[in-house]
């Protein structure tokens, strides 16, 4: 399964407490877990009717990964950026996409930016 990876453009780690607050700020982020056996500091599910994405903050807090259920992952990535209030760089696990985003308001705008980044 393909994944989206989010990280800060300057490669500094995320503040785990800020990421936790972001997850707790929206009811669609569910089942928050800490210090997962796979090494994630935080893990949760972003859920929508009939679809979900697993989201993990890496053990070193350098990346946030989203399992790639297209719609939920994109909407979760948009919410995470808005809640954290910092630009984010998004890449796919197969390196077919590399996009830095911050001033995007809707999932449709983010999808369009992702399509444009793939063509570049």
C-alpha cells in the first residue's frame, strides 16, 4: 500500500504534543495510541463513512505517515497542516510526488496541487 509522508521543509522534528493536540481537535481522528510497538510515538485512525487512513508520527518525530486511502489521507493531511499552522512537505512512498503546501483551503485544491506536482 502506498503512503503519504509529511515532514517540515526545514527537516526539524514535529512537536509530539502539538501533533497530539491536532489529532484531538477533530472528532474524525479516532483511537489515539502512544508508543506503538512498531516505533510510532503516536498513531490514530482518520475515519470517514466507509473509509479510513492510519496516521503515525515516527519515533523520532521527523515524519507523519498516512496510509494511502486517497480521500481520507488527503483530507487528514490538509487538517494536520491547518492545525499545526506550518508549511508541510508531502511525498509519496514511491517518490512520485513531492509537494510543499501551506495556503490550501480545501481537499479539492490539495488534490489539484498534488496532480500538478506529479506533472512537474
